[in-house]
């Protein structure tokens, strides 16, 4: 906007001029020179006219109203009439100016080109032609879209490429007729399987791209119908129905909108040695499942399990039996087996060698194998009809159809004892001790040597005794008799659990506390030798050894009672002197002759005590213990002192003998030393004589020889000194000469370098000065040279001074020769 009085409007430019008298704004279009009046105001411009190139458009807000011929309509005030709030789209035309109130929305934009396989989704925002506001439709490419103000561009829709083995799942936004002339309801879904580019209609919504399932001869898919419909193969499917699509029907399958893929089904393949049982199989004729039915399928074959079908126990191998194996079978239902009728529940066996595939009416209970048993091995067999249990040993045995292995339970303590002894037999494994007993095997126990074991049969209610070494094999109703014996010192009950009773001879130790007649309490540690006096051939004698459950505790208590009674009748001193005799008499007793018996016999179990050993006697009372200890210490001290005196006397005797031998040896050594000294003096005299004679002659010869050598050495030394001095002088001369020549050469080189450097610097300075002079020029140098004096002269002339002199007052000035320089042109002598 310009406030100039004269405005030059260029071609294709315009301005808005407001007439302040009428308040009407008019448009002035160039080229022209506009003279603004005083009552006029330029409100806009100069602005460029709107130029719309070919295939372009623009949007004008608040456009002017035009008549049928396209001319602008003005009101009575000559003001252009506008459609306020409206818009107008203008296309290619001559450049035009905007009337007052019109606005350009955005910029001039090219028309939108719709490419192939794309479309523009349009929506009517006003009623037009056959469309009402809110209608949507597609402008499909290829083409150029001509915009209208009544139509809004919603989005650009691009075609979806449907590749081979793919499809599009569509859903209808509302009721309409699709491209195949099929009426679609709102929310309805369908599949488009045509390969290529698919441009969905405005009423179609793409839910997803569905990929086809590739089917092979080893893979099928299981489908389920969500609702009743007719599938792609023309088969009517009911809601909830399931079926298979296999390679025989199609190589690929794209699930329909009403089909749900339950999963992939792998082919089931049976070789010639396999079979399977299919439960709830589908009848091939009716196509309906036989619920509860069982069908046998034997290889070689391949098949897919149909929906609802399942394998019983998976794929099973044909049962191959050798000569020692058999199958126990049971009939599920009435069944005719090779001219023999089987009732439900019947049991029978198939013996090898053969191979067997059970029919669906037959159930395989178990596979059995002949059990080889040695003479010392056995198994417990139970008849399931009668319930009778028996043991089978020493043969290879195959169970009959109505027999089974029976597990024998043993008390926990017996299991523990058998495990500790490591004598489990028949565990079903070889090569080492096993921690768990096979309960179906006959329990065996190796009775140790010189021991006995009692076994009780609860069925016959009688016991038997087995003496070792022997292998014991328990019958179905037999159990071991567990011994619970006293142990530890002093004896405590139920400390030892054992199966075998050792017959001895052996010993046991116990501690007995007794009290003498003078009330001295003593602790006796006694050891008893014992054995059982048993006749192996006599049944009554054999069984008697087990009459007393704890023979250790019973015998120790009986012996302790006798010992306490005997000690109580004697004083401590008497018992201390005759303890062994008193205890043996108390335990074994005396014969009619007054002698101590040799054994103590227990008639209840034939236990015999043959000897008693008193290992220690310790007082229980502290005072008695201290007195006993003091007496023992006193006896030990007396014995020790007597031994010390004897040792001291023996040491003194040995010392006197050693001292006498030492004195005799000393006298003999001194005599021998005197003889050696006499011989030494004689030899020293002879040596001194020889030494004095030889030394004089040797010294004379040595002095003569030394003088001769010294003279020759002095002559030779003088010659060598002269030669050395000559060599040293020549070397010094050569060294000085070389040094001087080197210094001269070095100085010459330095001089040449300095001359060369000075020459090069002079040349550089000359070239530099010449370059400076050439660059500045002669006129410039002349002006520079004259500038100082001329300025000084002018300055002096301005000051009215003819001449002047400046000095510091310290240096004298010769005015006789300087007067000429201070007059006229001599101004250059200033300081």
C-alpha cells in the first residue's frame, strides 16, 4: 500500500482505491499511472494479478456475483456484490484482479491427476445434481479430477494387489450392489479371490489379506463353519460342522469368511509293522462320526484323521513275540476267535513265536515273559480266582492267564536289616547291590556261619530254626523273627536288632556297681565269655535258644545280681585282695569238693558262661577313690626312689672305671709325645745345617744374575723410550696439521656460506625494493617525498613563522652553519 500521490501501476498489477466521500472501494488495473486525489486512499497494492496456468486452479473466498454473461454485478453505489462466506473455484483464464473483499485461499495448485489403480474418495458437502450432502463416491483413475466447491476430497484410495494364493476379505459399510451385481447388506463380509489389482468400492472396507493354505499329500487343514453356508466346493455346511480339506480336493485353499481354521492336520502313516486304533471314527458311507466306535487300521497306509477322530495310544508297533514271550488278552465284548467264542472279560494268552495285531474287541492286558529261576531264586504267584499264593523256585515259569505276581510285604525293621546286610536276593538286576527289593521275588537270606535264624509260618502257626551257613527262602506266609538285644556298656535294652542269632563263642562286657560290707561302692567292668550249647539235630534244643528274646540283657542281669550279693558280704580290703576269686565263686559256684565250677549254664535257652574277666575296678565313692589313688601313688613313689638309688650307684661305679682308663691313656700319650719331640729336634738340626749352606750359594748366584738382568733391561728400556718419544712427536705433528687443515677448510666454508647468504639477501632486498618502487610508481614516491616539507612549509606560513629551532637545552648548537638552513627552503632541518 502506497500513500504517494502518483502511483505507477505495472502491467498485470492492480490496486484498491477507497473513495472517502462515498466509502466505495474500486479496482485500478495497470498498466497506468494513477493520480490519487485527496479524498482517495490506496487500501491495497500494487499487487500481482492472479495467474492460473493451464491444468491449474485456485479457490477464491467471498467471490463476486456475476450475471449470465459473466460480467460482475455492481450495486447502486457502484460496489461489487460479493457472495460472503462462499467459495469459487477458478480454472485456466486470463490474469485477473481480486475485487475488494475477495481472498485467495491457499495458492494456485495444479489439478490432481489420478493414477491407474487409484481413486479419490469424494464426499458431497452440498446437494448437487443426483447427489445429496453426505453421499460418497469414487473418482477412479486414470484421469484428472476437476474440483468443485460442493465436493470434499476425503482420501486417496489405492488398489490392493491380490497375488496368487491370496484373497481380500471385504465388509460392506452399508447396503449396496457390488461390482458383481450382488446385493450386499451392511456388515456382510465376503472374499474376493480374483488375482490382480482390486480397487474397493466406497462402501467396501478391506478387513485383511487372506493367504491361502498350501496343501500337500502330507498336510491338510481342518475347518469349522461359523454359520450355515455353501462352501467353495458347493457343499452345504452347517454351523459348528467340522471337515477336512485335503490335497485331493485342492492344492491350495483360502478360508471363507464363515470358515474358521481349527488347525493343520498331518498325515498319519503306518508301515507294514505298525497299526493304530481310531476312536470315534467317521463312517465312510454316511460321513457321520460313530461316537464310541473303534476302528482298527493296519499298515501299510496313510490317512488323515478327520475331525473328532483320535488315536488310542497313538501309533503302535505290531507285537512280535519270541519263544519266551506271550500276550495276556482280555475280551472287551463278545468275540469269535478262530472258531472259539469269547465272552466279555475272558482272559487268554497268545504264545510266541509270532506277531499279533489285536482286534478292536480285544484288550492287551500285559506282555509277559518266561521268568528263568535258579535253584536259589523264586517268585510269589497268586491265583486271581482262588486267591491262593504259592512260591515257584528252580524252574523257568510262565504265568497262566489267571495268575499274577504277588508282592510280599516285610516289616520295616526287616527291610532295614536286609538292606544293611546287603543280602537282598532276586532283585531283578545283576552286577551290584540294589537299594529296593523286588517284592514279587522270593525273599532270601544267607544265614552266617555258626548262627541260627528263626522263621515263623503264620498260616501253619509253627516255627522252624535254620543253622548257618544256609540260604533261607521265605514262603508266602513266613516271616523272620527279629531279635532285639541289649547293647552298649553298661547294657541298655533294645540296642541291637538282628535276624541271625550268633551261637558263639563270643564275649560281652558290662559294668556292675557293687557295695562292700564297709559301704565302699565300686564300679566293676566285667567281660564274659559265652556260647550256646545246642544240639542241631534236636528240635527242642534248637528252638530253646530263642526262648529268651534278649539273652544278653537277661544273662548280664543274672550275673550282676550274683556279683553284688557276693561283694556285699566282704570288706573293701578283702575284696581288693581276692576280687577275682570272689567273683568267680559267686558266678560259677563251688563243687562239692570246694572248687570253682568251670561254667554257668542257663537252662532256659542253653546259654553257657565259660569265663569272667575283671577288666577294671573303680571306686564310686570319691573318698575311697582318693585313698586308693594315694596308696597307689605312694607305692609308685617308693618304687621310683629305689630304682633311682640303684641307677645312681651304677652310674658312679661306671664313672670311676672310666676315670681310671682315662688316666692310664693320658700317661701313655705323654710318653709317646716325648719320643716324637726328640725325633723332631734331631730333624730340625739337620735341616738348619742344610739350609745355611744352600742359602749362601743361592744368594750369590741370584745377585749376579739380578745385576745382569737389570743392565740389559735398562738398555732395552732406553731404546724403547726413544722410539716412543719419536712416535709421540710424529703423531702430535700429524694431529696438529690435520686440525689446522680442518679449521681452515671449515672457516673457508663458513666464509663462502656467509658471502652467498649476503649476496642472496642483497638480491632479495634489491628485488623487493624494485618491486615496491614499481608498485608505488615514481609519481607516488615524488608525492610522498614532497608531502612532508610542503606541509611543514604551509603550517609555518599559517603560523606566520619564518623559521624555528627546537632543542632540549642540554646540547650546544652551532648557529654559524645552521642559519642558511633555517631561511627559505631549508625547512627540512627540523628536529
